[in-house]
C-alpha cells in the first residue's frame, strides 16, 4: 500500500488548550493524488488539527503542539500560514475569503498579481508597478481550466452565485505554482445539490493530476462517494482510518458517534410509538394562524393558514426558498408580517418581538450567530438574557423594588444546569459564546429558549451545521421538553428525516403557501410530491440523507 | 423599469436634491449667468485639487479624511516661509510646495498611524486629530515663528515681535497660477494652468488605481481580514493612502490660497476639510465610494449654492444673512446625511446577507444584491 | 533597501534640494529703486538726462525726470534695463545687471549706467538711512532696522 512516499504525514499530533486536551496522538498519511475524507463530530478536533497544520497564531499563542509534520519528505516547522502556503499547502475555508468588489481574476490572483516593470520601483518600492491585466487573466484562465468549470473571469464576486465563489476560492489555491495539497473545510455546505456534484467532479480531476486533498465534511454521502480513504476523529483521537470503498454512511456515523446507530434508532422508535399512542387525542388549537404573509427576502410567505394543536410537535418542511423559514420569523416579529395570529383565542401583535415573548412564545432562530446569541458574552449571560429581560427572572429587587439587581449566582446555576443537560462542551459557564463550536452554540440557543418556559416554541433549522451526535441530543431534548412540560413545538427544517423522526404532523410549504399537512407516518414520496408542488407531474425529489432540497 | 428609476433616484438622491435646490434658487437670486459662470470657473480652478485629495482614503476604506486639514496646515507653513523669504511667482509656489512636502509626509504618517489604531472609526479620529494638530500648528505659527524659527521679514510678525500676523498677504504669488496661461472666451477668464494641474492630478489618481499599491488599497478598503490573510500589508497600505492624501491637501491648499491672495493664518485651514468633504458628498460620493466626476459635479453644485443663497435669501425673505447660515447648514447637513445614509446602508447590507443565510441560495442562485 | 535604490533615492533627494535652491534663486523678489539722482563716484559726478523712460525686464516704460526715484518689483537675479533718453540727443541704452540673491532692496543708479561707470556701481543695497550716502558702499548687516518697502506696492504692475 505504501509504495508511494506520502506527501503529508502527520505524526503523533497532540494539543491541549490550558489543560483542556483537544487532540491526542493523531497520525495519518496522505499520498499524492489521494482524497482523504476527514470526519468527526464538532469538538472532535478536526478544526484544531487544521489550525495546527496551517500554523494559525492561536496555536502558537497557547503553547504550540506535540508531534511533527512531514511534508514532501521533509519535517516542517511552519511559523505562520504563509509558510504553509509557500510549501504547497492550500486551504479553502468555509467562510469565503474573497473581496466582493473585485473580479474573479483579481480574487484568484489576490496579492500575487502580474506586474509591469517600472523605472520607479527603485525609488518607491515594488508596489508602484502597474498591474499587467492581460497576463493576470491568462493565469486565471489556466487555473479555472484545471477545475473543469466555466467561470467568467471578469464577473464581480458579489454578483456571483455561491457555487462560483467556491470555485474561485479553489482556483486561487491552484494558482500557486507548487500546490500539492488542498484542504477543503465543509465546501458543500452552501452549495446546491448540482453545484456540489460539479465540485466533487472537479476534486476528482485535481486528484487525478496528483494534488492530494483533505475533504472535511458532515455530508457523509459525499465522503463515501468522493474519498479514497476516510479518517474518523472522535474526542480528539483518530478512531479509524480505512478505505472508503465498501464502507457505508451508517458505519462512518456510528464510528463518529461511538454508539451503534441502529440500536439507538430502535430504542427511539419503540419509545416514540408508545408515547404517541398515549397522546393520540390532541385537544384544542393553541395557535391559529390565518392568512399570514411575511416579507423576508428569499423566504417570502404569501398566504399561510395553520391550526397548531396544544402539546403537539408540528413540523414545517419544504424546499429552500419556498417560505418555511419566513413563518417563524414573521410571527416572532423579526421580519415584516401581516395577517392574523391568535394564541389561545387572543390575538397576537405582529411586528412586535417583545409582545410575542411576553405571550410566552419563544424562538430558536436559524441564524444563531446573528440573532440567537450575544457572541461576546458568556454562556450564562446568553442563556439567562431573554428570561431576564422579559420575565424579570434572575433579578433581585433592591431598596424595596427601586432597583433591580442581577443575580449572577442564579444565572451561573442555570447555565450549569443546562450545560449538564445538553452536554454543552465548553470551558465553563463564562466561556464566550462566540468561541463555541456550531453545535454547542445551538445548544446554548435552545437553553435560552427553555429558560423562558415557553408555551409555544418555534425552532428553525435546529440541527443545521452540527454533527450527528449533537443532532440527536438536540432533537431528544426537544422531544423531552414536549413530553415533560407540554410545550407546543413548531419545528422548521429542511431535513425531512429529522422532521419525521420528531414531529407528529408535518406541513409542507410551497411557494409561500401550505401545500399540505401529513402525519409523520406518511411515506417519503408523499412528502416529495407536496414539496415539488402537488399539481406538477414531476417525480418526487430524492430525499436521501444529507440533501438540503 | 420603475424599480430601475427608483434605484437611480435613491442612489443619486443627494445630487438630485441639490440640483433642484439650485435650479430654484438661481432665478430667485437674480444673479446674471455670466457672473455665475465666471465664478464657477474660478472656483473650480481653486478648490478642485483639495477635493481630489479626499479620493484615495475613501478607496482605502478609511472614509472621509477629516485629517486633510493637516495637509492644509503644512501648505500654509510653506507659503508663510516663501512669503517671508520674498520668493515670488511660480518659483515661489513650487518652493512652497516643496517645503510643505516633508511636513505633509510626516503629518500624514502620524495621522495614518493613529487612524490604524482606531479602525472602523477613522473619520471621527481624523476629525479630532485635526483639532489637536490645530493646537500644535498655532504653537508653531504664533510662538515658534519669529522666536525659534527665524523670520526675516519683520512685517510678517505680530507687534509683539514673534508669531506670524493674522493676515499674510500673498501678493507675490497672487493668482500667478491662474494667469500663467491666460485665456479669455466670451468675456470669461479661464484659469487654464490651474485646470491643467487638475487634469494632471486626476490622471495621477487614475494611474495610481492601476498600480499594485492602488489595487492593495482597494482590497484593504473592502475587506481588511481577507486582504491581510492574502498577505497584503494592510496597515502600511492605509498609512500610504493618508500620506498621499495629506500631501495633495497641502498642494491643494497652496493652490487655493494663491487664488484668494491672502492667508488667514489662524483660520484659513479650518473650514477647508468640512467644505471639501461637503462638496464631494454633494457630488454624489459616499463614505465608501468616490470618483473624479463626483469631485467636479460636487464643486460646481456646492459653490453655486454658496453664490446664489445670499441673494436668493435676500429676495425671498429680505435677509442676506440667509446665505451664511445656509452655507453652514448645507455643509454640516450634507455630511450628516452622508454618514447616516452610510450606516443605514451598512445595516441593510448586513441584514440582506443574513437573509441569504436563512433561505440558502435563492431560486436563481444569485445572492441578494448588497 | 538595496544599494541601487539607496543611490536613486539619495539622488532624488539631492535633486529636490538643488531644485529648491534654484527656485529660490530665480524666484527671490527684489525691490528695485530706480534712481535718477546725481551720484558721485570716485570724484566724478554722474548725472541723468532731462527726460528718460526706463523699462526693467520688459515692463511698461516709466517716465522719469532728473531727480526721481521709482519702485519696481522684480524677481530673480538677472535683469535687463532699457533706458531711452528722450531729451537732447535721443539714445537708447540697454544693459544687463545682476542683483545678488539676498539683497532685498537695491538701488539702481541711472546716472551710473548712463555714464558708463563701472558695473559694480550700478546696483547697491538700499537701506533707509542711506538716502544721502554714496551708494558705492555695501552694507550687509542682517536684522538691520532697514525699512523694507511694503510688498503690496500698487504703483507698478507686477503681472507680466
């Protein structure tokens, strides 16, 4: 197997942040032209491993790392990311590293532009030379050609579809003369299904030319399809390292999570079946939505009417852009809305977030960084904040009620409780929320909503961008809350399987209207028909795991 | 189509507003067109250079350079020296510019470095820095000159023996640029040489944009993090932008004062930042985007308004003071408007980019236009 | 910084300094007092003519009588003076003379020029108390209480 010298060899990599061990003895090799799929839950150490590879400043500032990196046969000690780039390692990040007002060409060659010579260089320095745009364009075209896609070299980045931006980033890495290894971090997260296919094809092309690829993704289907080998990390260790051929998504997932998925699923199904029989007769309508419209760019709601039953878990599904995300955002006052919403018979004010919160409705937004969290504040703050603002919890009255004083102890207790309950991986209740991984941030958002003890809870894309283990935990917590406290939950999600495993009924939104409502036991094809618009003759879309459409 | 028109109106709201205002005020003021035309030609020659000095910092993402006043101070010091030494004419102006060069470079470096410490708040930093530098300038001009710094011409000093007089006549260089290449068309004096200089500096700006430095500035102006990650020395680049701006402001102030013919030692530089920025904004520029057409349109509209408002005010409501009040109101008002619009646009952009997160890629695959 | 760039930058700096000096040289303004008063040089008396016109550096010619003094502002060192004698025996005298750079006010003696006196007597430094002194003496005191003429002399056009 090891007839070829590996291009990258990680040996015994370990890292601890102030005593909190994050990586232990991780070793694996990458051969030239090989595609390695790197999988693991959030918090398993994937991003830390990549930060070490790229010599990010945070690694050096916190005591360096153990182990060694051998690249192209030589042991390397990178001082900063530029050293890694110089040696031939490229990285495509999840957030696009592009200048919006520049063209494709300008971005591909950012800071490596071709220059005309100039007599002024000696006096004013090399940056006084003018750009040689013709050479730049031909260089860019060469890189684009390697990708096997069509990109307009003159188009401005901000006018580009998301998929093209991703390709521009990759083209930039390719433009370095000596690129030998490219790391891609969740490259398909923002792509449509067809764009993802093109990307995978491109990566295969690149691998065929001898460029090694490390592919980090949660989409196990793509891992299985694309990669030659799979490396699974769990809790900071390398668990397994095996060829992708012959493996299955289930197998990889179970390795990631450490439990047998099947066993788990069986238990779940049994308990669910029991419970659903118990609560089979649902009573009155708690929330009546009539002729709701919501102006949310990209998720317009035109005319939605729903009756939500007390104590149920109602799912709202549908394809991206059809309007399902507009519903909770509109009702909770985050987007302009109109129509009529009644809670227990009494009308709810629209376009008034505080009023809705005071009626004991809560919302876990899909935009956790923008709407859900105070990123600069600690976990305890975040969890307690809304409850404190709206319900005056965690406040001690002083001077006979003149002053309200914050009770930090009560907040810390609450945070500790939820950290335990939801298994939030953190350094403590005071850790800055912005520093948590995506899944843990989601858990904090959930905790914040639970702290309000709401009667109605809207949850929007609860498991987007978080790994399998956390997914299950989040969904279980929702189910538990519904069972124990009778909270009515309205869950909006693009993953149908998730909806079917948690919800009692599922409404499908199409073109801003409710296309139909089905019980969770309905067949997948029936949902597919609704999602595509009941009148159409198209076959129902495939809803395989990991697809977002 | 309607939305396109609407978009055009919103984008150019400020310019359109001022055009309408002026179109109303000109007939009301009763001023003859020939007078207005001549004045505009003169003022274009006088003020345009200063406004052009504002372009590069905007390109570098540092907003409106209120620190250009520092360059104006350097230019004035240059002029004071050549007046003292008795160097006249074009050589005098050139010498003043050369003298102002090292002072401008130093002040620009200082200003840029301080602005780098206050990223995201460059404008207010420049504003306050200008006040602070004003104090230093006064110290130099009212105390050091004549005592520590030798002044040869006692006429220039205050009666106490040190410190420069409040008003310094520039007869030696008065209007020398304007009259260098005299041209008279239809009874109008056209300052050809001044226009040539403006053309030259405009060409410089256009050429500069094509250099690697210019490209780096544009990149750093749009996204500091991405540029830094690509290896562009963002901090240095920003400082260079401010240095060039300060140097141009110094030269621009010299051109400005040579046309006026006198330096008001303590106050000639004070309003110049405000007026130049206001003119640029009236011309349709924003905190993040400005180009040479904005400069020219802005100078014309701004000064037209100045010219007509006293008479218009007098004819309308019987008070000529309206002109002066109006001038202040317009300058500060348009800057406030631009800043508010900038913040509002930024908030809208953030909101829009979050909107794409919510729905994933919208149906046609294009992101919401910023 | 490479040595080549160091050399080039130093050269640029040097060129700027040289340029500045040259600008100073050609731009330094002087106030010329064209004087037709009789002067005595080395025992000889020189007199001007009855009526003359004087033009300095191509400016509009000024009429002058026998004992007058007018002000002309010029810049630079080298100057050209054209004296046209109108009265009795018309003749035209054109001469070039230099004003030292650091001499702010200079007295130009027409009789000395017309009488073909030695060129060093044509231009002398003017100090206020000097009205009756022989202009042959040069005084180089700086900071002297010389009353320089106000720069905004409106009597003569200063534009070319």
